[in-house]
């Protein structure tokens, strides 16, 4: 029998605002549920119960139908985000379906759980959480995930991304980069205020923080093979959801 | 004897603000001279004579020394920009030197001229100019360039990028994308005012145009495998040079 997956949002096409395929035209599928509770989570509604009435239990086929309904023939790329979609053991049913439809698939997870279907993801972002999140990285687990991907020859489809709020986060990021020097590495400006509706002030603050992060990375000789990015969608739309 | 190249600026490390390696930590080397004169050129000082006293004639070795002087041990990536660096027949002397130093190299050109050393570039951006530039694309030449790169198995190191100011530009971009469907394709928000010092107004205008461009691409079923990007450096620094 086909598995069901907890889906919170299907929207797009729009562009991916961050990470290894920043700017990519894509549809989004957001799954519910997370094993973390980051202090600054910008998707807390996926796990804090506040949107639990919006969760739909859908099969792979049903998610696809929703994608077509919303996106028509205007997409060839789907991004699965969460929450942590890596909690969903059978999500390979959905990634296989996308492959059959010749649609590329991106997925982001914090790296707390491995799934064999990671090997099917075209753009896999692993985003371990720095100290400011108040979460603790299980590096033994992360080693395992990266090793699996490396041994399967998938590293060209994989990146590591660390969100940075302060200097301690940047030290953490530097250590992650040194631990996995052969994995494409991204640092991203953290959004310190995921609630504000004052878009103009938020944009200014985020651009200033981006400049700070560029300066920090520029000054380091341990962060030479690095890409530094803001969240484009926050610059354009502030904290609005579903864009 | 070692060739000399007309160099206008060596600066960094900073981040690449646009295109296929957007966000990449990099040094910049800007060469003088262009065979185009785009109406909205943001680097007109490279060819309009206004900076001709700043041009230094440097060998590959001398450019490298400048890079080390400015960037120390804080870089492993160099971006060559212009003007049109593809006018420089012997620039392979410099790209070979970078290879020897284990430094990655990116280069941008409008696609009016092929050079055999294109095959040595890690991130080659070919940026044909849309109607608003008032330039005319030689598609016969562009076909030749893309074919050479395709036959050499280099397409994973190549992208096409078109700067968009209006709907006519977007139609041009759509045709370029359809002509070379196997080449990574980027559209970028054009900067309509490369002179203003009013950074806040410029940022707002560019973010609005970015939103417009995302909407246009989202609405098209011919632009599904596309990445849509702003110029990050303009959002952060406005029209300031050398950052
Ligand atoms: S891992 Fe992601 S979704 Fe989960 S709490 Fe942290 S930021 Fe939120
Ligand atoms: S090709 Fe580039 S450098 Fe040359 S005029 Fe056009 S925009 Fe300026």
C-alpha cells in the first residue's frame, strides 16, 4: 500500500531563496514534523502544533497531483523542505515518482537522520545547526551520512550549509568545513527576527549582516572554498509564507 | 617572452555577486577593453577611456604577485572580469599559472570571441547581451563557442546568463535558452542606474525588479530549468567599485 506523508504546504513555482541552487525556479513541498527545536527556527509551525490542522496525509501520487494543480506545466524542479523531511522513511516513493516525471528534486535536512533515498536527491543540502540554535550536532551521525554519500559517489549533488548568527556560529561552521573539506560549503545569514512585519527594517538588517558575514569570511584563511549567501526570499518578501 | 595583459583592478577577497558561482569567495582581476559598448554597461570605465591612466600592463606572474599582495593566503578562487577578457589571446598563460597554484578560476565574457583557454576555466559565464543593450548578438559565433565547449565535454563548467531589463529582453533570453537547452541558464536583474549614489533607493528598485523577474519566469512554461538572480554586490554596496 502506498505510504502517506504529512504535507503542510505545496506552492510555487517560485525561486529557491538559499543554498546550492539559489535562484532555481522550483515548486515547494513542505512536510510537517521535526526532531529539533532550534531557537530561531523560521518554520516552527511545522512542528510546534500551531498549524497541525493544516497537515494533510498524502500519498506520493496525491502530492504530485497537487503540484500539477498548482504549478501546471510551469515547473521541472521540486524542493522538499520541512521540518525535517528525513524523518519520512518511505519518502523514496515520492522521489522515485518525481524521477519518473523527469523532475529534479532538492531536499534540505539538518543531518540528524540518514535515509537511503538521499542517493536519489539531485540537490541535497545538509544543514547542521550551530550553537545559537541551542541544538547539539551528533557528529558521529553526520560522519555516517557524509560517508554514505561519498561512497556512493554523490558528493557533487550534496552541499553543507550552516546558518550564522554570531562569531561562535562561524567557528562551528569553520570546524564543519574542515571536517568535510570535500563537500561544497555554504554559510548563510541567519534571520534574527522571523516574526517582524517591518519588511524594510528586516531587509536592511539582513543586508548589513550579510556584509558582516562577507567580511568575516574574507578575513579568514580557513574559509577559502566557501560560498556566502543571504536568503533571497526574505530580502524580497520578508517573513511572508508561501512565496 | 611572457605576454602582458591590460589590468585595471585587482581586489578582494570578497564574494562573487552574480551568476553560476554566486556567493563564492573570490579575488577579482579586471581587464581593460571591450568590443561592445552596451547602453547600460556597468563597467564602461574599462573601455570608454575614463580610466585609461589606471591600466597596468602586467605579465601573468605579475598579476599573481598582485593577487598575493592583496589577498595573502585568504583566497583559492579568482574571477577574471572586464571589459571582455576574451579579447586577450594569450590569457591562457595566466589561467595556467592559476591552475599550477591550485586556484580555481571563473571568467565572464559576452560570447563574441572564442579562445582555446576557455577549456581551462572552472566557471565560465557566457553572457550574450539582450536588445536593451543596443548590441547585436552574432549567433553564428555563439553557436561555435558553445559547440566547442560541448565537444570538449566542458558544459558542466559553463553557464549562459542574460541580464533582463524588460519583456523584450526576456523574450530574447527565452530564445537563447531554447537554442542551447543543455547549458545551465541564468537570468539576472539589470541595474538601470549605474551612477546613482542613493543606495537605499537603488536596493528597493532592484528588489522590486527581482520580484518582477521571478513573476515573469514563474508564469512561463518555457523557462522551467532556469535560475533567477539579483546582483548581490549591488544590493550590499550599491554602485561602489572594488568591493
Ligand atoms: S531543524 Fe530546521 S525545521 Fe527543525 S527546528 Fe531546526 S530550523 Fe526548524
Ligand atoms: S560586454 Fe560587458 S563590459 Fe562590454 S560593454 Fe557590454 S556590459 Fe560593458
